[in-house]
C-alpha cells in the first residue's frame, strides 16, 4: 500500500512541459476548473451557467467540455448539431454568443447517441488536442468542465496546463457526495491548484406555490468540509425547475430576476470576478 501511495504522489508531482500548449494558450488570462467528486451533482450546469454569466458581463470566455464519455455542454447550449471549423491557426471552437465559445468531443460525434469507447491514451490525446490545436484566441477566462472524480482527465489537464488559476468544487448535501468531494479538495491541494470555493447544489427545493425554499437533505457535511479544507462556500443553490428546463432547451442561463437560484448563482459569478480583478 505504501508503494502505491508513493507512486501516486510522484505521478501528481510530475510536470509535463508542452511548449505548443503554452504558446497556444498565451492569450488566456485565467484558467479555471469546475470539478466534482462524483457525477450527477450539477457540475456541468454550474460550468455552463458560469461561462454564460461571465460572457453576459462582458468577459471573453471559452468553455472546454473535457468530459469525453458524457459530454453535455453542447446540449445545454443547443449546439449539438454544429461542427467546429478549421481556421488558419487551428480548430475553431463553436461561437455561441459574442463573448462565448465552446469546444467539446460532443461536437465531433456524427451520432449523439454514439458512446465514446476509448481507453486512457485516446482520451489523453483528445484533451491534448483541445489544448494544443483549438484556436481559443484572447480570453479573460477559459473554464474547463472536468469529468467527475480524480482520474486520468483531471490529472492530465492540470499537468498539461502547468498552471491552473483556480478551481470550483461542486457537491450536493448528501454524505455520499461529500465523501467524494473531500477527495476532490485533497486532489486540488496535492496539485497546488487554488480552490476558489465550493458550491452546494440541490440544497433545497423552491416551492412553486409559496416560493419558499424547502430543505430536503439537511446536515452540516458541506460546512464541515469547507472548514476542514479552509475553503469558502460560494453559494447554496436550490432545485429550481426552470434551471433544468432551460438547459434541456439549449438556453442555459435563467433570465428571471425574481429567480432565487439566479440570485444565489450571481454571487458565484461575482466571487470569480473579485478573485481575478
């Protein structure tokens, strides 16, 4: 067991020098990861809405969907039928708004129902291509939506980038999710990636009749993890039907100013802006 731990630490500490990636990403001011310990906690929803909200605030944003096996970002933006073009400087990400461009393996599949049946080396090759050959141009933020867990993809991205400016860790209140999210926080600590904060998603349900928030799960596990890792909680996001329905329709951002979810989510966007301004 001790040999396995030592091997893992040496793998984490190894740096991958990729001059082409450094050169290709030189126009990007801030590189942010959105990660989670397990799937199904709404990590991609946070990634997509963060990218859209920053773009609406006038920032130039790129969103990289690095989930090779379960790419959902194209569906959430309503661009699943679009395909990237090739320009003079490389592959052109799909422009979804004036200030927002997206790249995903889902944009390269002929059939959206086709599974990506790849082993590690093929996945790593695709991720490297996204970083090395996609013409991201000049950006205020490159947001990277990571697959859940702490395996090949998150580790490779951190190593290939060399420097990640921040991470947001998404979880839900259940203890089973918090067990995994603590591993994500430790992962970021081991790789020296600064954690901007945690997002507690699905913290309650907004009653459609009285508009009050009803606590479903309860508990203080998120607060304990935040305290143990000295990490702030950026927001506690309730379950609001309009959020999922807009994503399913390809319009990720909730525009209703009366939305409790939007009000709380805007605090995440403001925290990111304050961190890097």
